[in-house]
């Protein structure tokens, strides 16, 4: 399955769902985890900038898993800002 496919959510196999979420959300999680750890050791804390698709905020028809994973990136970033 490709992220831009028009597969209905009920028809998506778990393996494809996991693949999209692991790439789009898991990759950002891995980066943030180690960036925060390094920044907490430094006197100059710095900033983290995450880029994600507009579909993470607005949502798009036909790409439900992609949209959900991008929204999760948006929320993970927001929660990280509030925590640190």
C-alpha cells in the first residue's frame, strides 16, 4: 500500500498501517528522543523543528492512515514543547 492510495480504513492491512506509522511517527520520535537528551546536557538548549504535511492538521480524504500519522507528529511535537 502506498500512503497516497485510496484504500478505505476498514480494508487496510495491519502491516501497511504499521509501516506508515513507523515511518512517519516513529522516525520523528527517534529524532526527538535523542535531540532532547542532548539538549538537556547543553547550556545552550537550542530548538527542534519538525516538518509534517498539512494533512496532519486539516485531514485529507482517501489517505486516512497517512493523515493520522502526520497528526500524531503534530501532537507529539506540541506535547514535547509543553513538557520541555
